[in-house]
C-alpha cells in the first residue's frame, strides 16, 4: 500500500529443492449439503415449490383462489396404496370458468427468479381431463404478467397418468416471480408433478441445475465434491436418514422427505423446507464428473443425528445399511453387467464414475459409532481392498469425544479421519501449526468441515467478513504445509439463500437471480487454483512461518508449469516487508505475478450489491534477483508466482 511505512521486516528462506510433500490433487474440494436451500431452491433449478403436493401440508406453496371457487373444487387425493413414493395429487373441478374464476399460484422458493427473454419449460402429469383448458403465465407480486400466457388443452381423458409440457418466453425480469395457472371451461382434471424450469440450466440439461451456482463451483476447480452432507445424511431419526437408492430414477418416483433443517434452528425455522431429491445421487456423481472433481459420498452408518434422536440400528440389523454402501460402489463403478452398474447405465452413464472413497457416518461419535464402523469397514474392504474409507472424528477438533475417536480410529489404521472445526478466527490464526506434529505415515486427514465463526457456532449473527476469511487463509498455510498428512479439505457449508438460510456463515450466497462468493470463497478458490504439485520448504529463522509477527507462509512448486508459488498471509494491521531468499533454484524469470486479496476493514463483507468488494486482484511484478523484498499490505493474503528457468 503506497504511503504506508513498513513496520516490520522478516527474512524468509525458500528452499525450492527441499521437497516437503506432494500436494494431493484432491487437496481442496467442496462440501455440499442441502442446507440453507442449497438443493431445493438452490442448485436444483426447479422453480415450483411442492410440485407433487407431498409436503406435510399438501397445498403449501400454492394459493388457490378465484371468483367461482367453491368448497371441494380443488381436492387433495391420496393414492398411498398405489404409489408410496408419490402419494398425493390434486383434482380440480371447473364450473363454467373464465379468467379470474379459478386459479392456482405457486410462490416458488421465496419467489421465482425470472429472466427476460429466457425460455421456460412447464411440465405436468395429468389424467382424466375433460372439458378443461389451462392457461399458464408468470406473474409478479402484484399479479402483472411477466410472460405471455400459453394455453394447454389436455387430451388424456382416461385414467393413465400422462406427461405433457409447453415452453414459453418471459418478457420481463423479476426476482420474485410466481407461476399462475388458471382454468377455463367446464369439467375436471387430475394434476401432479407441476414443474417449471428455466432453459439456461447447467449444460442445458432439462430438469437440471442452476448454471450460475454450478459455475461458481467449477471456478474453484475443486479436487473433490463431498455430498450429500452433513447432518442430512444422519437425519433427525433413522426414517429421515439419507437413502441414496430413493434418489435415483424418474423424479416422480423419488419419495419426498422432510429436510432436517426444516425445524432444526429455532431462530431460522423453515417449515417449507423439504427434499425433492431432484438432485439425487446420479446427479451428484455427474456434477463431480462435470467439474473434474473426485466424488466423495457420505453414507449413513446406522445412526441418526446424535444432536437429535440419536437412534441406532441394532448391530445384527445393520446389514441393509452395509449393503447400501456396497451397492453404491457398484452403482458408481460396476460394469454394465452388474445389477447396479446396469442401473447407472440405464440412467445414461455406462462409463464408471471411478469412485475411490466414501465416508461412513457424518458427525457420529462414541463406541456405538466405532462398533458400526468396524462392520462397514470389514465388509467394504473385503470386497474392495483398495477402497478408501473416510471416518468421523465427531463434531469438534478436541475434547473427550475427539480423543476417544482419534485413538480408536488410529488403532484401526483408518484410511482417512474427517475433522471438523467451526471456531472463532483467533482459533484459526492460533492453529496454523495444528498438523505439524501429526504422524506422517498411515492415516490421512480430511478437514471435512471448517469455517471461522465471527460470533460462535450456530449463531445467526455470524458473518462472512474479511477477518474470518483472513484467519482461514492463515490456517490453510498449515494445511498446505502439511500436505503430507492432510489430503483433503473443504469449507462448510457451501451455499445459502439470502431469504432461506438456517446456518451462517456460508461460502456462496445467492438470491433467485444472482450468486456471489464471500471473501472466504476467494480464499478457497485461490488455494485450489494455485496449489502446485509439491510443497517445498519456507522458513523464518529455521522455523515454519506460522504466526510470527502475524505472518504465515507456504511455498509450493508446480512441476509441470515450472512455477514457484508463494503464499503469504499478513494478519497484522501494518504493512510487512519480507525479504525472500530463493535457494536451490538456478534462475528465475523476472516477470512474475502477484494475486492479492485484501481489505483494510476486517468487518468488510461481500454482498449481492457489492459481490466483488473483496476479490482477488492480479498484477504483474518484476523480481530481478533470487533475493528480493515483498511488501504485503495490512490484512492481506498474497500469492506470488515465479517462473523457474
Ligand atoms: O455444515 C453444517 C453442519 O455442521 C453439518 O450438517 C454438520 O455436519 C455440522 O455439524
């Protein structure tokens, strides 16, 4: 920063030929959970809420009205005996109706994001239609039309459910549009799976994902995608646990489930939060493949959330749960001649998804976890000896629960231990050395969920401010330096809708039209896109650079690009001059690059209005000698990339 006098000067020595560890391609990844309207109302681009009338209150999300509306004109019909997965539909009876006489409006997920000139695809299932026309349009909160009206005359008068669709173009943009269906004529119709999708989905897949949100993930170039959570894997009780087999195949056959986050947070209740599983396990695997990341599914281990019911399955009744895990591996990797490999092929993906690892349990703990985990491990390893299992170390990075699990898991030679920390920024600054003494051989560490909390865990006043992001950047120097033991890391949670969140802070915030990355997002992205392939030594007075004078640093090399990548975090409010000496390197090119993420205000935050307030600034710099001075601005995260000749 010009005009600011350097207050401190440190001598950092980089030994380019002193390789500390390889950086795993999986090192920086993403953690996805359907929390904060992350899937329904989030990446799943469906605009209709409660399209199949399966919510606890069957007409939630829908308003039925009109001048001629009489009692019983719109009936919720139950067909549980015939279809357990999709129990309800509606029957609409229409009496000599014209515009305004009988209509239904769907409010979407806190409204529907509507874009001018974009095509929208309306689909529905129906039967026993007689004498009824449906008029479809998008409207704003005042009822003004956002699109032309399209008219449908359903022809199927018989009892067979029939799918139909129509497309139309929006004439205006709105953040909180709605879907209007009004009925004309004299007769009736049975309706189900009433759905509306924008045409600009990710890879233009019909019924697909919201492209802007997925693009933000792709831009991180993540090494892995962990899904589907989080506590959602466990469920409040075991009936609500995540069951992957129920999330694949035709969407009308995927049984809806209440979302655990519906009622979990007393101050952020979301009674309309359900899981339609429109994004199910096939879609998660496909997403990982699309963005070049390893899939990392987490599977229920026979235990419900221990903060909630804490139900467990008897050990002698665990087989179906274990079978789900084995079948999942076959679903992902099995040949098309296997039962589950064929299911995958029939869904349109004959090639393997190359699944190499799986988490057994999310935040589970205690001897009850170890007992169940052992049975899963035995079964998985005896069929797939090279398959890696991610093991839970509970909810916290220390304390009795952690110590117990850490000891037991290491006794079991666990492949990977998943550690979680939701802690204040001071903890992150102070723990940059956490992994320096971890054993190098055997068990690897997955920092599976972490985020600095500006207040405290689950506080609704937590923010994604620059202090939280900077503290994560400092802490992550310790993860990168310890790439020999830390093989994966992911911030959590990933997404939050500004009008529908339960948990804060979160990496990416969205409304119905826009998505923005927090400062924490840019920290994650910068680490991931500048990771290099090998960590090399960087020291300050023969010690690692981990907080002396609030300075944190790591160094890595990209052996393909022949680049030295230095990461320097200045956690102090003063500019710092670092004198860097590069050893073990023949020559460097003078034209180097720096990327700086910085704010003078620790409370600054990105927002929908100012999405790039704190965002990386890249510039060219000249480094003439192997000994040079780098000035890092107050409160800054700096990356310096130097070509090695
Ligand atoms: O990320 C939010 C929640 O935090 C996850 O669901 C859970 O694993 C952790 O407690």
